[in-house]
């Protein structure tokens, strides 16, 4: 992709920095959904039940098991820890970068494939969700594999591509349910219909492929049937997908442009290029009466994009499944403007220069006003990064280098700081992991820890023996009455415990910063909105 030695040196240097950053993120404490998934993985590892999923001992139906299997695999290799929960998922993400290269090559050529994987690897959404694991993290990689193989099937009509492609669809569904099939379906069916090759859709291998996908996803269906019967199957197929979109399952307010402004930060530093590329793509399609090389990106991106923007349930990670296609479309137009030069190329260079400048300003703001005690090597990396960025803009005559390298340099510096210094500090301020580790290190072997009045799952993952959930106020009285029991609770829970007739032997108060609105941590004056007290009591 970068043909000359200076560009190659910079490329390998930022790859090394990014790799260190991705690996550093594996040791950051988990929170909220990631802590839930880590706990389910832990229970699979400890109890050996890979089909009937549980969370703190209760039957679990929210997500299929593949992510949890990956976590349990990691635990079986290296033991229960943040690192070994996240590592297998990160390896799937890295495989997804290769599959994205092959997807771009299949739809266009090797150069566009290389740019596609480059944009993905150096984007905020991949670094963030490789550190803060969601079911979308492995799902998007298997969607990428499915799209690559089904693109090859459409081109070559070879059965092997159909088998692998639908197997990958099944794996994507085994991560998050029917949405793992919806995105490939939108892309492939839209492409075939718009290419007016309708007869090909009746090829028997499509129906065989659907059967393959169902076989792959069957462990999820079997587990739901075992624990919930038909209600579990209906939930998997309908409520957990259509119910979220319609608002019948999860009530929420709809923001019709939620994923527009979400993409603006999650696909940094390439987000503005994507919207410019989308504009160029639609203008090209209308000008040419929708005659074009491929429709995978058109139907794969925009049908799903419209659906989730209309959805009543909106979370940033929902966009992750179509980011590989977004990267292909952006890479296509980067390649076009770099080869053509002219006004469009100047636009791309100036847009990326502005993004690069703003991210550098943000980094300098953080190191001088927010996180002033970073390790020395962060400052060295910042100075080197700014220097190389200025050299590229001043002396490089290569178009692709000017578009891609400066944003990738500043991004690499940013995620290095985040994953090696800032995120460990932020996520280390959660009370449940601190309390769980204290209990595990100091409690008697016969002692038990109980979670009371706190709705997240960090305590269960980090405690050993694993904490028990208490939902009934009558039960908590009996637990407090028994000497040697430990209880973790919130400020509200503490008030209820203080109204009982039992005095704790020890009370430890923790400062707790909720990661629900983690962005507030970057504004010191707003951190108070994240802060509350939580308590560990020994009776």
C-alpha cells in the first residue's frame, strides 16, 4: 500500500504502537455489559455447561453463547482474568481485519482491500470495543467473513464459498442472534436484485446455506429450549430483535440521527471521509441510473442504517455490524480521489488534516489539563508523532500517504495513551472490582459474599468464591444475622441494612465512578456526576 521506504517505516511503526495499545486494553477492568459477559464465561468455565447459560446461577436468555465460549476458552488456557477473557475476542477481531482486506479485494481490488483493513484497524470503534467487549465485537468479524465468501459465491458460483459464507452467517448469529444474518442478507439480496439476477436467488445452494446457518446456530436454540421452551425461541427470534426496534421490549426515546453523530466519533479519524464518500457514491449512482460494479455496500449499509435510526432502542455498538462495509465504501473513494488527484483529492487531504489537527489538540488538552501525571514515554510518543506528522505534510509528495498516515499517527498515539494509562485509571475507579478483590484476598475460606441492591455484574466476575445475588429484603436480614457473611451494596442498600438489628463487624467505603457516562471523566468538573459511594460490610 505504501510503496516507498519512508512511508513503510512510518506504517510499521504505527502498526507496532497500535498493536501494543490493543494488547494493553486486554488488562483493563470490565464494566456493565462486558462484566456480564465475563461472568457468564466464568460460569461456563467453572461448571462446564456450554449450552444452558447462567448468570449468577440464574438461567440467561439475552445473548447466544459464542462470545461466552471464547471467554471460557481463554480462561481454560490462562485462568480467569481480564486478559484471558478478551484475548480470544481480539484474535477474532484481527482475523476480521484480514477478512475485510479480502472483502475489499473481492468487491474491487487488493489496493482497496488494503485501505479497508487499514481504516478499520486505525479507528476508534475497533480499539474501543476490543477493550470494552460487546457481542457485536466478534459478530462484525464473522459478518465480514460472510460478506467476503458470499461475494465470491455470487462472482464464481463455487459451492465452497456458499458453505463457508453461510457457516460464517451462523457464527455471526451465534454471537448476537438474527441481526448477524440480517446484514449479510441485506447486502447479498440487495446486490443480486439490483443486478437483476433474480433467477440466481432460486439456486438450491442458497437454501442449503440457510440450513447450514441454522445448524451452526442450533446450540443457542437448544439452550433456550432447554431453559425457556417456546418462549425462549420466540424471544431469540422476535422480542430481542424486532422488540427492540419497535420499543415493545425495550422502551426508549428515538433520535432519528443518532447513528449519524455516533459514527462521527466512533469511526474517527475517518468519519467525515465516509460521509463525503457516501455523498459521492449517491451522486454517482443517480448520475449513472444505478448502474455500478457492486451493490453490497449500498444495500448492506443503508437498509440497516435506516432501520436502526428508526429503532426505539439505540446504542452506539449497534452500528458495529456495518462498519466493515462502511470501510469498504470509504476505501473505494479514497482510492478514486488519490488516483484522480484534482479538487476531490485536495478536499480529502484538507479534511483529514483538520481531523488530525483537532485530535492533536485533544491529546494536548488531556496531557496538560486532565491527565497530568502520565508516564514519560507518552510525552516522547507525542513529540515523535507531531514531528512525523509535520514531516509528512511538509515533504511527502505521495497522495495516499498524505491522506492516510497523519490521521493514523495521531490515532495510534491517542489509543496508546487511552489503553496504557487513561482507561486503566478510569476503569480502576469502579468499586465492585476493588471490593471483590478485597473479599477474595481477606475473607475466610468458608465466607460468602452477597450482592445487594446493585444491578451490574462486576462483583460476580472478580470475586472468588463468586458472589451470590440477593433480591429479597427478607433474605438480606437472615444473611446479615449470620457471622462471617460479607455484603456489597449501594448507599441506598446501606440505609436498609442500617435499619436491621445487626451491626457489621467491618464497613469499608469505596469511591465509585460509574462508567455509564465515561466521557464525563475527560471533564474534571463533571466527574462528580459519575461519583457515588459503595460499601463492603463484614458481619
